[in-house]
């Protein structure tokens, strides 16, 4: 297929494609579009940056133009990828299109999304979590959905969206066309395709775990505590836009702040940022308002910024497959790019896992094999790590005697546990003080309880005869507060409040002067009348 005109697209769609500047389809587009237009379910995979979005978006739009009663649902794992797909769809639709769209993702107000859904959109792009929320609320109806697309399906499963996907498919009619795409194709994706796809056509362009030919990789063995110094040296030597991948959300903020303090224009992006802030950071990065983006794996997939020249892995990814997606942010669409990995001794096993992913027949990198297989630090047998550093196990690394440096501080909020006098490994912490010690050592029991509490110099009163002192305050003689009514007493030393608190002898007189009538014993006969309620 030489150009897009030979696909037989709608005239309006052809004009939009030409306005974008598309001339020749990429291999994944050339193989996928004809099969999708014929109505086949598709299981497609290709290297990142090869044009998968257009491969499924163009035939879906064409189908919707042919059938006014059909709708489409496109699911993505991340907001950034969803936003990129939605922007491409708007470009393909062109101005003046009568096909409405809705962008349904987490992190945005429900009111805005409800307004989009009330307008009866025919293309919905969203993340599984928020789509489920609207289905549970009853604000979304998928009865007319005839086309379903799952992009970066492996990532959705890695993020735990399996249950959400099952609930979504339960709302979609059986008569549908399903297109499933991913940069990698592990076994769980194949199993999922058998469940939701019917007689699917397999489209695979090149190996999924192959690095682009125009990408230059550099690997440096650097101790963890010296990584930042090496990073600054590399930033000075490398020109152009850069993405630095770190391990944690908090590390992105700290790294960006530290780089700005050293004179670099850097911004951070991670999953904790509000959607408006994330969108603004990506927009400014595209516009080259700053040249260093510090990120977690939230932008490892789907982010298409053509001017990115360098990807720097400050920390290696936890999953080897994510390495392919990270370095895929550069060298896209035939452009040249560079990838740098700063590998610490603690990341030796992770790096060797990446090496074997890229080439299953490759032997472990000799520069890192010794670190990956190290069994020091208290491990036995297969080298199970001793958690003396207080951290998490990573690919079986030994953390017995290594210096965690910044990683420790990331987990503890800057508090370095090495300053503690007690070890988290085999040393036993000091025992908890006994009750007697906490209440004053060897004092008598009564003294302990009386002196254990101090409130502004006033000691808490000791208990008398096993009962709290305040329980005896109901006796007028023992109460000095005077804030309650005294009990009635009939003894000769009661107080006369009117006489200024002086005591007076009891003279035997009764204050009650009224005469009591003797009881005659007569009973009144019952008349049977009932008193009526007057309502007054």
C-alpha cells in the first residue's frame, strides 16, 4: 500500500489525513487498516512509536461514518495516553464533524464528564476505572457500542484493571468488533484475546522487544550515592530535550527541585499530580518551555513528544518490559535518539533481566553479574536478602552491607535509618520498660500512682481504700467545690447557709407547720365515667 488514498476512506477523512501530513502508512498501519475495514477482530503488536493509534483510530472513524447508529469505546491504561489518542482522533475527524466525543478519565470533575455524556457521544476514550464509575452510576450506556479498542493492554493488566475490564465487557453487546493492541504480547494477553476476540487476525510488525535501530544506548556502572553527580555531568554533555525516569513519585519532585537549584529548567510529573497540572506540564514540555522532564513510569507509554532526544534511566524499572517503553519515548518515527542507564550495584539483577529480555540467548552482562549474584549480607542458600536496610526486595538483591543512600531517604522521607543505634537485621531492640519503671521505679504502689501524673504542678490525688477520691465528694463535709446540691442530712452539725456557714444546734423543731388530716378509710365509689380530653 503506497498511500492512504488506496484504503477507500471517506472523503472528509481523506482530507483530514492529508491536512495532518500523512502520506505513506507505517507497516502496522498497512497491515491493520485493511483487516479492520473488513470487520475482523485484531490482535496487534508492534514496536512503540510505529503508529498504532492511527492503525485503529482511522478504521473506527470510517466505520462510524458508514453507520450512524454505531458507537465506539477506546480504553487506555493512563490519562496521558488517553489524551494523546483523543487529540489524534480530533485531528482525524477534522473541523465541523458531527461525531461527538467524550474523554472519561480519573482525576477530572464528574460534572464536566456528565455534560459530555449527555450530548450522546459516539466515541468515548477513557480509563477503565472511571468508565466503571459511570456505569455504576448509570450515567453511561454502552448498548450501542459496536467497536471496542484496548490499547496498551498489557499495561492495563499490570495495573490491575482485569476486573474492571470484565465488568465493562459485560455492558457491551456480543455483536461487536474488538481490536486489541500492545507493544508487548505476554501470555496473559493471549489468554485474554481468546476470551473477548472472535477469530482474531494476528498482526505483528517486527519483534516486540527490539530496540529501534536509530537509538544509541549507554550504560554506566555508578554507586547509588554518586548517581546525581554523574547525572549532572551527563546533562552538561548532552544537548536537547530529556526525560529522566526515577522510581518513586516523591523522587520526581525532589529531583526536579534539585535540578532547578543547579540552574536547569526541569519539571516533575507523577501519578499524584492533579490532572490539570499533569496536562499543563505535558503541554509546556511539548512547547519546549523547559527541557528536562523528571517522571515515573506514568509517561513510559503513549507519550509522543517528537523532540525528545535523550531518555535517562536514573533508576531502572521494576519490570523489565517497562524498559522498552521508557526508551521508546525517543527515536520515534525514524528520528535519532539516545538512552542512558545509570546502574548501581543494587540494580545488577534488574539490568541482567533487561539484557535477557532484549536477547533471550544473551549471557548476563559480566560488568553486573557479580553484583546480581552477590550473596553477602546474611543470606543463605539462594541468596535471600537480609532486610537490614529496611527496604523492599528487588529482584533478589542483597542489601546486607550496601549503602542505600538516597533510596533509603526516599522511603523514609529524608530520615536516614543508618543513624539509628539499633539494627533492623539481627540486633534485638531494647526491651520495653516495665510498668513499675514507667511509674517511678522502686516507689511504693500508692506513691507511684500519686506521682505518675503531673498537671501544672498539681499531683493527681491518690486513691483511698481502693476508690477514687472524687467519689466521696457527694458528702457535704468532704466536698469543697460547692458545685452540686448537697445530700439531705438530719444531724445536729449541718450548716446554715443563711447564717454565714456557722453551725447551730439541732432543737428538735420541725419546719413543717401544716397539719396532716387523719385517714378515714373511706373509698369513693367508681362511677364508670371517663374524663374526656378537652384538648386544652
